[in-house]
């Protein structure tokens, strides 16, 4: 019954049955235990755990050029680098380690990891340094560095919080569901999010905006927006993706350089419309406004008085328009604004047919004043 339940939960069972467990087949039981560790520590998503683990490792120890869970780890250098990432100061000279001292390096690293990071030695140093190390054994041991609430988990969270210009990352699941933390991270490394820090109430749209801008910065998505929006999203996929941002240089961000004040209701063609810009941080010289109509770009006039700009424009055509106010080429809070320009009905006079002037066309029912 237990094996059946495990199989139904998408745990891979290879050549093992209840009789193997009863008979104490150590090799098969060990394989089952390793599959269970990977499934319930890492593999809650359909995305292959191996790819998620490699993505995170490539992000946090890029100089080691990790591509597998076997030969890349035999000399103990990459493992020492990973331990240094998790807790700086444990292996500051990992680059100077001799790659010929494989067993010694692995034994030292795994002992330090056990004592300092509480990483269990589920694999012996003799096996970890062996050219015969298998994928499953390597993945099982290394999974303890990146599971939830692991040393690697806390290290990545530490580095993310170090570059965030505002806010805080507490986890790699629910904190990311609505897209705000992702957009915050993107902006913190120099990306552009329209209207930031104002976002809409659609988590998937917010996430997609952040993912698209991240890609423009050179960071490819790991999970789609729809999966990140799920409360039960696999933490490692988000953690690995976020870790790549820590390699970008943080920039000073004006969280609210200026704010749009006004409404775009009742906007009529050929009639002046007013609004204000409230400057919170920066210079009026950094502010510009762009109005776009179906076939026109009417000018926007700004008159500054201290930190407030009284602005106006006059649309010349009906239809959908967009007003965007930018500070250093980034939309300010409350922008862009889309609105519809309509004809001014107050300028139309109705003439009843019975009161038409002599000689006029009796079919005329109105005229523009």
C-alpha cells in the first residue's frame, strides 16, 4: 500500500517491490530513499528537479561552471565554493585548493558542512570524490544545500534583500505570487516597470511584466508567470531565477520621483483639459509628458510652481488617448493613463423642423453653433 501511494504521487520506482524492502535489499532501499528525498524536498513541480538544482548552482557559484552532479564535484572545489557561498568565511580560499587532493578536499568540505551548516553526510567523502559517483547520490547530498530553510535558501534570500531598494523577501513562494516583489527586484537592478511602484490587481500580468523586463536584462525565466502565481509554487525554481539577479549591479532607485494628480473623465475634443504633477524627488528638468491620440500627438503644457506643475492639453480628435508622464524616461506613479476623448455635445444646437428659416433645407435638424 505504501509503495502504491508513493507511485501515485509521481515518485519514480525502479525495480523495487515490497519483498525487496522486507528482505532488506540495501541498494534498492537506498535508491528509494534518495528518490523520496528529491521528491519531497525539491520535486513538487513537473519541472525536472535536476534542472532546477543545476539552475540554482550555476547562479550562485558561476565560476565553477557546474554541469552535472558527478565529475564536477569529485575534486571538492565546487563543494567548498558552495559552502563559502552559504556562509562566507568557511572556505575563502577555495580557488587555491589543489584539484589533485580530491578525497581530502571532499572530506574537509563535508565535515565543515556537517559541523557548521548541519548538512548530513548522506554520502561518504570516499564516494563523493569517486569518479563512479552517480547522479542520484550527488543530487541527494546537494539537495540539503537548497531545500527550504537550508543554508543555500537563507544565503540567496540574504543576497536578494541586499539589492532590494525597498521591501523585504521572506520566502521564495507566497512573497512572489502577486508579482510585486519580482518587479521590485527588476527595478532595483536598473530595469523599467511601467507605472512603478503602482501595479494593477492582476498577478499574472504583473509577473509577466517583470519576467519580460528581466529577460531584457539577460535573465531567462525558469517558470511561467502562471506557475509563479500559484501559492504552492516550487521554491527552488523561484529561488534559482532570483539568484541570477544578484549578479547584476544594484542601482539607486527613486521609488516615487513624482505623482500624477487628476482624472481623465469628461475629456472633450478641442477643449482644454488640466491635471497636476506633484514632484517628490528630483528636478522639473527630468519630467516630460507625452500625449498620444489615434492620429495625433497634442502638446502638453507644464507650468512649474515649486514642486507642483499645472499641466494642460487640448485634444484635436475623438477616440482613445494615452497620457504618459515620465521622469528620466520612466513612467511616474499613476501613469500611463488611458482615456477616451468624445465630442462636446454642449456645442451642438437642436433646431426643430417647424422653426426652420424660410429657404432652408427642411431636412436640416441641427447645426454646429
